[in-house]
């Protein structure tokens, strides 16, 4: 049997990080078994704008390099892969179930159904629809349809049996058919509902494993019955634990962003977005937040870090391994290692994965990742052919090397904008503490003169000049180190001060010292 998995997102305009974890597990299981991963779009809501809503979802898959074997843009033998284009299949399946007595047209009004529900609530019993429409004769049904009386198609649940599945994650699960209302499978307007359309597609596309979030477990009893009614065997069901918010057991939700900002580790992510996105032309948070996959792409995370982190949300290789390459995950991914408990998204842990994979990235690839941020921020320009001039690229490489392990995200290069611009943003608090401090301006003027006489502008020689001058003036070297850094970069932290001065260059460094001292009057 060829393993065939699928992920079927609705075109909401963004890809939820929790949904991406579910998609990843489907992709991993297919790849582990040399099977097929299908991307299927649940777009039965025709009011949505497909082009704009679907784009971010497909881009999330492309960015993470989770290629699909069948689906949008590439097609396949079981297409079309948009539910909006599969309506004839749903209509045919519904007619078949009606003809076989496994479904029926229900003409009950919303008012009748509401009254039945209220009666059930009053009597403190589960609501089960009364099936009045089953008492209608074929002639009466034909007449009502001809008259245009509104009706839905309901699946006829066998109430005299137990429905059971053996879930790959949850184990054996049973439902009492006597407690399940007959679900609507086709609305009055002819649009199929999720439980029905999903099963019809899974049967037609020969899906072998339905791997999805545990919130869908409640749908499984009805879906299992529909599989059976259509003459198809059950796929293997695997209901994954949901992705929880940090320090919480609640499901991660886009509706609770204000609450997440109060979490210290999540707040750092929001703050980073607030800092970066305006600089690269997105404005504010750019409509992005840490619940969305696109946020991580735009902020400068590496795909391997996200894949590594998502794979660890509810699955483990063993009881201690955290860092895993994509290939290692594929080779070892099995459903029996998926846990039942909610998997919390820990932003600090995610950042630690990013730090590891960034440190392992070749220097040239770091340069490649940083350059787009510098271009978007207007700090460097592209040539007419869309490339970066060789000398500019060389300088970017030197800055990236100087940043070293400080470069955790590609967007971190923007924190070193002082290498690429003449307009400095000063850390005012530390400027007053380190440069404006009594006695320091006079010392810095003398030190500036000494630097002007220095021919060898290498980091090693600059360090020797500073130390010699500090000894001569009987001052701690730190006095000049801190002041020089703030004068040359405007910031109190960053790469080594001698590396900074060397990269900025002699003339620019001297000019910046002059400008900094001029701020003092």
C-alpha cells in the first residue's frame, strides 16, 4: 500500500503555525514511507477571494520547502484539488446516498429544530433530531421539491450500533450511535458540508492516513459512517494534540494576541516585529503576528529551525534529542511517538532552534539572507541587473562576520545599520553616561587627535593605540572603549569596538567622533 496523506486548509489568507505543524506531520509521514503528500484546498465558501487568500498558504509551504506531490499549481491524477471545483462529485455522492436510503431530505424549518432543541434542554436530555421528514412518502417529497420548499440533505445515522475506530494516537475510541443527531451533509443551497465533502474527497483521492488536530475527533464518528456508506474502508486516523499557547493549556489562537503580548517570551517576538517590520516597508506589525507562519519568514527565521521546532511539538525522537536535521526527522518519524497531551509553543525554545541552525549556516548563505533586509531598509542598493555590487557584498560579509553569534535572525543585520548609514541613532542613556560624563569629552578630543595620527587602522593596532593612550592618561581602558563605541556606532553593544572602527573606516570614524562631541556643545 502506498501511503497517501493530505492537508486541506481553508483559504483564510494566512497559515496558522499550529496548522503548519499538522501539515508537517502529514508531510513527514508521507516522506517517511516514500508515499504521496496531497495539498487540497477547502474553498467551498465562494465569498472568499481565492487569489489573495490562498497565496500566503502556498508561500508558507514553499518557504519551508514542504513540497506537495499533488495539488494546486501542479495537478495530479485525482484532481481538481479545489473543493469548489468538485461539486459534481459531491452531488453524485449525495444522490447515491439518497437513492440507497442512507440519507434523506429534511424539510423541517429552523423554527421546528429550535423548538426541538429547547425541549431537549428542558428535559435535560441530548438533542436528537426527530426525523419527521422520514414519514413523507416519495410522492410527497417529490411535490415539496417541485414546489421549491427548502430542504437539506441529512445523513441517516444508525442509532442501534456503536461506531469505533483505532486511532494511531488516541487508541480505541467508541461512540454511541443513539446519541448522534443526523448531520446535514448538503445545505439548502446545494453546498456540501465539511464532514461530507472531506470524506468524498478522501475516498476519491485514496487517502490512507487522516492525520489532523484532535479537535476533529468529534467529527470522526459521522465521517466513519459516511466512509462505510460509500463502500470505502476507513483510513488510519491519527488525531494530534493541539498546539497550546505558551504557559497555558489553551489552544493557540489568533484571537488572543493581546493576551500573548503579556507573556515575556512572546512579547520579545512582538517587540522584534514592531522594530523590524517598519524598517522593511511593512509598517507596524505588517498585519503579521507570531501565530502566523509568514511572521517567521519575514522576521528572518530559517526554515530548518521552524521545521525542527514544529516537529518537536507533540513528537519526539527519544527522551533527550532536540536538534534534528530534516532528514533525521523524516527517517525516524512514526505516529506511535506522537503524544496525546497538548504541545505548547515556547518562543524561547523556538529561538534556541533558530540560534543553532543560524550558527551552522555557511557564511555566504548568511550574507545572502541578510542582503534583502538591507535592501528593503534602504541601507544598500541593487545594481540595474538586480544584484549587489561585489564591493558592497564584500562589505556585508565583513559586517556579518563581525556580528558573529550576535546574528540570530537575518533581520538582526538591521541592528547594525550604523555600518551602512551616516545617520546614527544614539543610545542616549549610555551616551550621557559614557561620553558626556565629566572629563571624558576632553579626553576623547585628545584621543581623537591620536587616532588621526594613526596610519595602521587595523583592529589589532587600534587596540594597541587605545591601551597606550589609556596608560598615558592613567585612565581605565574601558573609559575609551565605551566612549569610542558610542561615538562610532551610537550604540552601547555590538561587535568588538576595534572591529567596528575598522569597518567604519578611519575618515568616517573621526568624523563620527567629531559629530558626537559636537552634540555636547
